[in-house]
C-alpha cells in the first residue's frame, strides 16, 4: 500500500480481555515504531524494530504488553488482560532510514477498555 | 535520564506574529532532530528536520535551529496563520534503539 496501515481502527474491549493491534509498514521500510498517545497527551515510545534484530522492550509499560515483527514486515502489538488505563490511540510508524529518517505514521488504533 | 523536554506546553499568538517552541535532549550522540505537526484527530506529520552537521535550516515560514553544545533545538514559525494551529512535537533518537518525542506544544493562532 501507499502508507502505513493499522488495524483495527477502533477497538472496544472489556477489562481483562486480550487485544491484538496490527501494523503493516510501508514496503521496504526496515524500521518500525510503536507509540501510545493518551487523550490530549504526547507520544509515549513503546518499542522499535530494526529489520530482524531483537527489539529493546524496555519502553513497554508492563509485562502485559508484547510486540512481534514477523519477516521484517508486519508487526503485532498484543496487550494481555487489558486495564482501563490502557485506553489510548496506539500509533505505528515506519521509516526507511534507521533513527535518522522521517517517520510515516499510520492512522492509529483507538483502544477503549471498559 | 533519557528524555526530550519540550516547552511551552501551550502557546497562543496573534495571526501574523512569530511562534517559537524549544526542546532539549539528553543524549549528546543524538544527530537527528525532526519536528512533527499533528492536527486534531490526525496523524503526526513531519514538517522540518535538521541534522547535527548544520545549525539552522529554513523552509518558507518555518525554521529549525540547533545548538549541539547546549543540547537544544527550536522551531520558529513566522507570519503565523490560523492553519498553523495544531500540536507540534519535537523528537530525537536516544541511544541506538529509542526515538523519543517531546510532550508537545499546542499552538493556537488567533485570527
């Protein structure tokens, strides 16, 4: 596709359920980033993937959060046992150049935990 | 600790005036400093960036300045227009595996 694609665009779930958020980056972009944006707030760094290298998971807010990137392309962010404080927009971005190039953001996945 | 600090958090200017937003970063090895604009309900988009080998870059009404010694960089918008109203974020790479954004500045340009 022409841009970064994220799904679902909206997800409403009950507290305690697991959710999976998907990101399909721009073809050829080796770097992929996940950010969390709570209402009216800034962009909280979660995790960064560079090609097939193992990511640094230290930005993930708790061990309920995990992320994978298969084949250096599509990435999935999984939140287990969701809590109300997990409600936010989860933004994915990709870039051609590692850490020194423009980030192209997806539209985001809006997660609401009831 | 590792972070990117941005201020002010809100800025209100009259149309035609200039706006300046400042950021500081902690990692002296950082070498790339972009600015993103996020309009209400939309995704952030790059508006200008600067690399560590230059001190200033301009693109029409916007400019970015970098002071590597002091570890700060600034966004300058001249002749502001109502369509400049948005949230602006600075960002910088920290270490080899993190790319942090500042907390954002909500700019309101009053017509």
